[in-house]
């Protein structure tokens, strides 16, 4: 996956989140992997996160779980996250709200050279968003840069988005599905995070290995507000990816 070199993010007061590979962290990864393999995935995005974690930690049973679960989404447009060859172009929807959000996100999966998708991505990344909408801007940027050089987005704009997400996570360093996404993305963009944030995630793991967030989120985009509760598989996928990133970094 794309990893942004963050020399221009040096303004952050960075703390090493990795340290040595402690047994609690390694145990948390093993327990989360075992729990995930007993579950059904709620969406392709969760499978994408789990696959990335499994590749980082070389967890073949977890990779096999992803391949098996993938078959449940045979007609899902989001399968292009797992296989770029499955991308299907879509016209911009006439509906407003979250239908528009999904369309913008799907444009990030377009192959190199799709100029209309690039224009849509640039427009989406210029929006002033927060919370889950902000994390999805950064996800879209990563997905797009896996597939094409999205040079139309300036480093200054990327810097501003990452800085805003860091500030939002620092303002509420309490475990939630959103917090796990924020830490996950900051690490993906090679921004070190306070070691205490790793502790926040580790302490949230349940005895069965899962990570659960029962918060009722109010998600607003383009004039439409919906209420949502995060699925435990999605939350666990985000948490194990954070821990996998840290475990991989500690081995370098």
C-alpha cells in the first residue's frame, strides 16, 4: 500500500509507538486473529483491513479467512478494493447524501488514467470534513495512490488532512471504532503516535479477543444524517491492523 514519506509532517511532536515487540501486544494480535476467523465479515472494507494486517504479520490462516469471506460479496462493487480488475465505472448519482459519499469513495478505486475519477477524488479531498468523513478522505487517498499517481492533490493538502486527523485523535484519545481508524491511518502515513494510544487500544480488547465499540454515531454528509453503530468485526479489523503495523515496525 502507499506510504507517504512525511518529511513535511515534521511539525508533529512524535513519540515512538512501537518499542520492542511486547508479549501483551503479540498476544493481542493472536487473540484477535482467532476471534476474527470465527466470524462473518460485515463488509469488504473490513476484509481489506484484515488482509493488510494478515500480510504484515504473515498470518496464513487469517488470509485464508479473508479469501473465504470474499466469496460472500460476489456482486459487491467494493470488491475492487481486494482486486483492482473488478472495478466497474459508475456515473455520478443524482441522489444527495451518503449515496454521493459512496460514489466518491468508489472513484478512488478507478485505474490509472481515469481523468473523471481523478477530478472527483480531488473535489472530495478538498471538502472540509471531520470524524469518520475525514478518515474516509484519507482512506480514499490511500486507495487511489495504490492504483495511480494522484499528483493533482498537493502535499500541502494531504498535510492539512493528516494534521487535522491527528488533532482530532489527540482531543479524544479514548477507544472507539473511529479512534482505531485514526491511529491506523496515522501509522499508514508514517506519523508516529503517542505510545499511550497503543495502550488505549490494547486495554479495549475483550477476553474473547474482539474489540467492540457500542457508540451510536451520527454520520452526516452532503445534508444527510444517518445513525450507525460499528460492527464488532469492523472494529476488530481496525484494531488488529494497528497492532500489526506496530508489530511489523518493531521487527525492522
